[in-house]
């Protein structure tokens, strides 16, 4: 039998652990009735911002637009990044802004077409530029996830998608599952590209009708949900895992 002092110490330790556990789940407990109260409390620790890798398309966008007269704020907004991040990447790539006094006269005008790469590289290189970086890592940005969903809708096998984006079939399957793309059981999949542009393949409506694109309110990341679950599921699988870690 424990002594009175040991019992008190054990009770205090259990109470402190319970309090910490309740604090980590405060927005779901009686301590903070609403999520707004939880976020304004001293116990709240916001999640770290998602670190996006620079894809080849992002770098080419900097090389094309940074030396022009387009304001840096517009370029940064177009890339979804901060001005400081844009300037750091420009220094790394060795591109500079035009002299201030010559911006209005001698600056190269920005490209007129909305998609910088539709007339500059082949469709296959354009698809790969959304995922490839200068290193060996892949960048699963929102543009890349949107392209993954487009390839997924066209009934391409995971092996074929991996060949198109420069990844492994396992990485494609894992990312498709984490992003919330629907399974394709019972559907005949395509393992070869019959057109110069893979996006020229017809869309399989049995798959496309199940995909609803959403955006995470915490970090702005793209995720998908099936049409039948869009009123029931309100956060991605990655966010569900983060919430589960708090239990």
C-alpha cells in the first residue's frame, strides 16, 4: 500500500498529465468552448507553416518575370510566396531587377499568355516541371496535386503517372491516398500514352465525378474528398493524423 505522501504525489502526477492532455485538446473540451477561444489562449501553439520546395516551373517563372517591370508583389502572389522568398530565389538563380529609372522605358514586358509554359516546352516537360526540383526530392505543391488529380481522372496507372512526373509508383499511390483521391477498383486503367499531350486523353467520368477539390484552412494545401462525403468530411487525412496525435 502506498503512503499518504506517495499517494498524493501519484495523484498530483496523474492530475498534471490529465490537465496537459486536456490542454492539448482544449478546443474540444470544457476548458475552451470554441476553437476561437482555444486559439487565443496561451496553451495554443500554431502548427509550423508548410515548407514548399521550388519546382522547375517556379524557378522558370522567376527567371522570366523577375527581370521585367512586373511588381515583385504581383510575382510573389502569382507564386504564392513571400517577397523575401522570391528575392532569395532570384539571387540564387542570378537574375536581377531592372534599374529603377529604366523600369518604365527599357524593361522587358511580362509575357502576355497566362500559362508561361504552354508555348515554351513540350506537354511532358510541363507536367514534370510541376513536380521536379533541382535536388532529388519531389515537390507536391497545389499545382502538382491538381495535375495528379487530372492524371488520376484519366485512368492512368500509378506506374504511368510515376513515369510522367518522375516518381515511383509507390510514391504516387501514397500521395493519391493522402490527398484523398478515390480508389479505382473495377475500372480498366491505361498504361500507355496514346497522345502527345497526356491531358488529351478523355476523362473517366466515373472517377472525375467523385473528386471534389478543397483547401486546408491551416496551411492552404490542396486535398480532395469524394462527392458523397463533401458534407461529412471537413479536413484532409494529413490534418486528421495531426489531430489524432493530440489524443
